[in-house]
């Protein structure tokens, strides 16, 4: 016993009591299995939204590290919630840490100098927002949210305690709670049938389906608005971890850095940040035995539609894990794996390693990748707390600095353009008033020297997408689209300003409209659930002075002899001709969901229009009408090689025949959203029955307004919108989406007129 320090009995008892207390606290933290009856990640098991909320409520009640709250209701009225997870000491001072974030985000609030900022950085915490479940068939993420929360609430190792001390974690279990139950209900219904693991035959968000992750600058949907208003703009996170799944047959896991191009208004510090963090996670996971990890591939950082944080001082760490069949395991042979954009699944390279040789792939594999990446992200956020906050402050400091002579000072637009102003303000942009050039009331003005001036710039200026091609001369496709210029989409003139302007007091400006109701409308609703059908319903349902009474028309309904007499107008949203005609093949879905409109439906639609009805076809569905009705119109884009013609989501200029009734309230020059779109050439023998309402300029150099257009000369002078008289009725062909993602207000009148005239 030589040299041993004696321990008194009271001290020994105290230490024992402390250990027992820690053990008791750990035991009372509920595991997800205690609430759900299974562990998230178990094969063929999904939690309902009510079960998910119940788990987080029980976790909140049991842990002093978790605060769980509802911040609103979803589109269908479900609770929209998130959890704040940190050390008990931090949770007691949340308002204080919010105030630090606000000052670092807007250095104008720090009235002294960098020394004051340094003190705030020393005290602040890294704010990490983890968002799950925006795409509801990607079930691993909302299930993983419970595993992530449980670990942070239960674990008592030194690393977890440090994470809790250094960070404040904002965890959103699902950005689309309605979709949790839509997917679960369909999965449970088909469990044990040949259709187990198929996608539901309805959009998993009431209106926008997969496009709920394309709404981070237009803010059209309730869930986007809640997340921006009550989480992003309150906390200003330095890191946003957006947890997704991808296709089953490629890489097992994706992390940043993103492949080119990066949108030019994303600060270089954020490119540096997501490169550093993504590379760290990938390197560590590879060292820990995780396979099939790719970086710098597949996904770009071009559009603000998917990356709100990139324009608000925070990096977006997108992770994408390979999927199974919802919650049903799959087996993949090595030879059946498919290469992705930027990597070869059979070859180890610096951005893809180690090679995964195939085999079984379970939901548990998905949750393991997701939770491991989240843990490593939090470790980096903790270990580099001061660096993250310093980077965050540097971005804000550069944003608010006074502009030098000759630099862009800001943008101005007419003071009656409230929709654009409201979008900008929701995005945290300050909108001021200056003396109007044209009206008695002030113009709106957005100055660049403000925290989120670059967000305004990204939305208000035209995009010039780089001409990216592979070694064979084929265009490299963007991950999503190439243009996001709101003024063009909304038909608003915005003027860049290069010298200071004097602000003025705002004046009230009242506007109003006469209410009206339009009935006798049918909307085609395929069992294949195209996203554009949802966006069309959003247009018809949106709160406005105008009300549309419409009914949904199914494949089976259109195949029946005759159509409802009360329907006078039928709208076909953007969808491929084959899907409309043939739908799901027999054996791939329950019989009642198979088959499209079929030949019977085509015949019924022809009788409908001959008898005086109106058929409206949007974008790709116009090709269906041309093919099935033998219309005197040719799609000039049909059969063109991608090398020769490629316009992947761009804004084009159109010339409008303002004398045509379909063009009422339209200017002589407008736009078209062109994405896998047709362009029309009229047969001379039948041109008396065809009215051209909109066409593209004859000069190819004048066609592109924003984005990327390869081979624009192929559509020069061609029609973009035509109306064809057939019998007593008419067919209207839109060669674009006039209600594109709820953003193209400039072309709403064309769609409205087609429906109502």
C-alpha cells in the first residue's frame, strides 16, 4: 500500500452516488425502441409521424439536454417541429447565444471593432442545423434523427460532452411531416405483396412532391416558410447538414465538395468550409471501413433553390446515401452497379474510395452511414468552433462593408411589386424606399451592403451558366436547372444601381381585386404522380381573388365512355407522352393503378374537344397531343442530339401576339421556362386552324435571357404557344410550364386565359 493516497469513506460514498446518478440518468433516457417497438433501421419497419413526435416528446421530458417544440402546422395540418440539443448550461442561455449569432451575422451591430467580435467568438457556439426527411421516400433520414438525438441525450463520453458544450444542435426530424405518413401508409399497405417497396401513387407532399427541396428562394410552401422564418433566420447556423438518399445502384455515399459549377455569389469562405468539412468526414469514414464514398461528383452548388444557407453565412453539407426499396433490403451484384457523374463505381480514385463490391443493402446500412456522418460533422463543429465562428464573421463583415466607387451599389424596382419585395424580405434582405422614377409612391431599393446582399444579387441578376462539356463534346448536365432570375420569371423590371441613393419614407399603397369563380375545370391526375400536377393544383388552390372549382380526372375516368358534362376544360400537366398514354405496366403496381389513358381515353378526349371542350397541354404533354391527335404541328426539338441542342432549365425570351385573346394582359415581350420542352412548327396546309400566341425571336442571339442554351438557333422563330381549333373546341399547346414551380408569374396570365376563355 506504499504511496497510495487514502480515500475517506464519505468520498468513496459520494463517488459511488455520482456514478449511480449518472447510470440512472442514462437508464431513464428512452431508446427509440421503447417508444416505437423497433429500432430505427430495422428492416421493413417505419415510424408514423405521431410516433416520431411521441419519441421526441419523451426524450425532451427525460433529458435536460433536449428541448422539443412545435413551431407551426404543415400543409395538411400536422405539427411542424424541431429539437434543440446542447449542454444543460447552454440551453439555459439560448437567448444569449442567439444574440451572439445575430451580431456575428450582421457586424453592423458590433459597434466597436474586430476586438469586440473576437470576444463574441470566444463565447459563441457553433450552430448546427440538421434537416431530415425533405424527400419522404428517403426514409433513413427521419429515422436517423431519432438515433442522433438519442445518442446526444444519452452518451456521457468526453467527446459527446465536448460537442454539447461547444455546439447548439437544431434537429428537424422531417421537413415534410405529411410525407412521412403518406409513404408509411403505402408501404404498410403493400408490405408482403409484389408491390412492396414501390413509391406511393401520389405526391408525398400535397403540392410539390420532390420539389419541396427546390423552394429555398421562392418560399411558396408552408414548410419552407416555417423553416426559414423560425429556424434559419432566428439562429443563422454556421453549418447545415441536409440528410438525403440517392439511387440504389451507384455510390454508397456522397459528401461535398460539390462538382462545378458553384454559383458565383456563394462566398469563397463557404466553398472552403464545405470542402474542408466534407473531406474530413469522407476521409474518416473511409478509415473506419465505410465503402463506396464519393466526393466532388454528381451534385453541384449552383442554385439557391436547394441551398439557402450558402447565401446566409453557413455551409450546406449535403449527404446522399444509397437507397434500398423504402425499408425493404435489396441485393446488388457488382456488375449491376452503375457509374455516376464524376466517378467510376469499379475504380478507386481520389474522389471515390474504397470500392464497394456489391451485396446486401439494408435500411440499417443507410442509418449507419447517416448517423456516422452526423457524429463526425458534430465533432468537427466542436473541435473547430472558433474557426467556424471566425469564418462566419468574416463573411458578414465582407457583406456589410461600404461599396467602393464603381461597384454595384444595389437594385431598384417599382414600389408596387410587393410579391418580389416579400420574397426578398422573407430571405432576410432589407428592402428600402427611394424616390420613384415613374410613380407618385416610392420605388423599392435593395442595397448590396447588407448581410445577405449576395442572396439578393443571386436572385435579381441574370445567370450565365458555364458551357460545360465532356471530352466527347457532350454537355455536362446541371444537377437541377441553370436559371433562377426572379425578375424575369415574375415579369418585373429590376435596375442595377452603381451610385448611392437617398432613402425616403414609405407611402401606403393599396391594391385590390374583384373576386371571381371559374368552374367546369378538370385536371388530369396520373397514377404516376408527376410533380407538375401538384404545382398545377397549387396554382389553382393558391389564396387569391380568383377561385377555381376543379375536379381531378384519373386514367380510369378518362377511359370510360364520355366525360362529365360539367367539365368544359381539361388540363394536362407536364408529363411524358408515354406515361400519359400507357401509365404503369401490368404487374408493376396494383391493377387499379396500371394503364394510362389508353386508346379509349384518346378517343374520348377527341370527342370532348370536337364537341366544344378545351384541352390544355403543358410542356411535354403537348407532345402527347401532337402524336395522338395527329395535329398540324411538328415539335422541332424531337430527335435532336444533345450535342446540338440542350436547354436544361433556362429562361428564354418570347414575342407575344397581344391581339390574341389568350394574351390578354400580356406585354409584347415575355418569357418561357424551357426545360425538356417542345417548340412548334406549323403545317402550312392547316395553318388557318392554328393561332400562334407566342414564339421565340428569329435572331438566336436574342433567345436566351438567363441560364444556358446550346443550339438556340434550332428554335429561332418557332412557336412556343399555339391554339388549334378542332370542331367546336380547341387544343392549347404550351411549349413550356406557365406555372413553373409557382415562380413564373410572368406567364400566369397566359395560363389563366387558356383556362377561362
